[in-house]
C-alpha cells in the first residue's frame, strides 16, 4: 500500500478529519505545506510491521526533501463537535526516513490512551479509534499562532489572532502569553495587545524541537505588523469561502510567506 498525496486524501472515513480538511484546502489553492496522508488501514499496516507499506512511506518522505511534521488525523477529529485537542500528539521536525515509522506509531499510540478513550466516551463516539496520519513538510516560522474568524468568547463577527515568535506550539501549549489582536469583519484593527513572549520554540538540528529564550528587546514587541494582519484577514476570508463561518485556524509566517497549517470549525466540546 502506498501513501496518498495530501490533496487527494479527501475521504474522511479513510484518512480522518485533518487530512480531509487539508486536502480540501489544497484543492482550493490555500497555502498549505505539501505532504501525504496515511489511511487508517495504512497506519495499522505500519503497526503490524508490513515491510512494503513502510518502504513506500519512507520513499514518499524522501520526496518531500526535508524535515517533516507527523500529525494525527483520526476519523471524527477536527469536527465542530470534537477537536481532540491535547489528546493526539504531533511529532515535529522528523529529519530522517528511518525515524518515520516510530513517529507514526507514537501518533497511533496517543489515540489509544485511556485519556483519548475517555474523551471519545464523553462525546458518545466509538471507543476504538480509527486514526490516519498526515506527514507534511516542516515550516520553520518566524512567528506563528492561531486565528478565530469569530470571537470564540462572544460569538461576535471579529477576527481574534494570537501570535508568538517561533513555532505556534508555544501558543497552543500555553507556554507564553501571546500577542492578541482583534480585527473587525472588514479587517480594520480594533485592538493590539503585546504579550510576554519570554521563550520561543524552534526546530532542533538533530530533530524534535528546542526551547530558547527570546532576546529581552523582543519579549514585548508585537510579532505581526499591519501588512501581516491584512494577510491573515485575507486568509480568513478565503477559508470562510471554503468552509463557512466560525473557524479555528493555525497559521505561520516563514520569511514573507504565510502558511495555513490547519483549519477547522470552532469546537463546542473540548
């Protein structure tokens, strides 16, 4: 069995929610890093040690020509009713094909923990997970974060953007107090509040991520300027045209390029 190009992994029942969403984004021309998807059956073949499956997977990894992120894509994940936030892990900066199988198995294992099973029970889902995996070319961002296309607290028609230096996991994981920006529905800046970003996460030269201190003169400096906020507003509009209103978007700026890392409905259940 061979991996599927990410833009073709639109069948959520086979590839899971995250892969299907990213496939849809790629087909819409949104700026998603390249990659491939492993169907749920493919992941189980890796678990069983199927030699041909693992060889084909490693060949596709080599074609991506660089470090990759290995991400969960379970059936039912990243829907409006279930995000699985904090349940399924992501392995960042996998730098060699020999490490890929272990990364896939770690993602699979995270879906079989008691915590993940309890979350599924809470939502009335089948306790037995069906998990696919997305492998994407790693982005090394200058800054990254999250954007809600509606205010997640009030439901107001505003863009709420949180940003920090380096990888967005510093924001998602609560490692820093991020910058906070609020734009109105037309993209006009309503409020910008600088955070306290004492650390940033970046790729380690030998794989994985490392934490490093932020220079004192950058701790309270806003990561995003007005032009970057305008780009994020435009990305939000493009995503809403594809997915509808009320989105939770993960994004990253690397150099002068904006990337879409994830787009899903704002989740009701955590």
